[in-house]
C-alpha cells in the first residue's frame, strides 16, 4: 500500500509486519547493555551525536570509536558518551539478547537486519576498543584545578588564545608559559585560553568536571580538552 492515504505514517517500527517475519533481526553482540528509556531533559548518552539515513549499529560504533558507550535510537540516530546518564526518567527497560520482544524495536535505516532503538528508547552498547580518556593532572609546572564554566560575557580567561587541530594540554601549557600567564584552560577539544585570573560572575564558575560533557583533545584523544562552554582549568603551581 502506498502513502496516498492521508492517515499513512511512515515508520521503521515493523514489529507486526510481514517483513518482520521474513527478515528476523540479528541478535545483539556480546557488548550489548540493554534498551534504555531516555530521560526528561537529559539523555542516556549525552556526548556527541549524529543522524543518518544510512545508520547501522556498525556505523554508530565507528562514529563513537573514541567513546566508552554508543547507542542507536529512532532508526537513524547515534549517540556517544563516556558515562551513562542518570536523571528523571532514565531507566533500563530490558536487557533481552534478542530484539524481537524488546522496547527498542525500530529497524536501522541503513541495515534492516539490525535494530536501532525506538521512539524515546535507545539501544546501548559498551565499546570493546575503548581506551580510557583522562583529565591530565599536571603539565609543565601547571596543575589541574578541575573545570570552569565559560558561558558568560567574553571568556573566562581573556589574556591570550590559541586554536588548533594539534591541541593538547601540553601545547596549551607551553603557550600559557610563553605568554607569562598563571592560568590556562583547554576547551571544546581544540581551544586554549590563558590569563592572569579566571573571571567570576554570571556564566563563570568552578565545577567538578562532568565527564559526559568533556571532549578528547584534537591532538591526543586519550586526554580531555574541555567541552562546549566548559574548560579544563590549570594554574601555575608556584609563582
């Protein structure tokens, strides 16, 4: 039947279709964690994400290769994170090894033998190739001072800045030292800011680093370089 009927709603949910019987879904791989319900205003995997009409579980894993967890949702969405989210509404709906009776039952846009979550539900896997990303504790005489929000007017550190695809904590530390500043911060994976003192006020605050929001450094995927409007802050240990 075609979609000339005004009541027709296209969907990848084929739980009760003939296709469901002729092409059964493939079983989940051994790293599967379960089908999760998304929260209210918070996601199970709150890191980077992408959408594709050619989505598959394998493509999502490739996209999330530098993250601990990856998940598919709504047939064509892929989410990555290094931590599993928690909050209102987030919960494990089932951990069935076969997707036939799962609350996650939308076939993937790009691979109909695979399941890619559902509406408000996400299949979550642990990445077997993940190498832990860490907050570097010290570099070139500077030491970590947790994280600092950078969402106010201007920048939290406004003395000097450097941006590059080779950004690491060491690169930013050397930049700050060469400019004579006592503080530096790495942000959004590839940005470096230095200054005499971080700003205070609306949008600027010291916080415990939320790992789900941090991004790997562009020049070293095994260490963190802040996130959106969030910097890993460092200060000179002496002087």
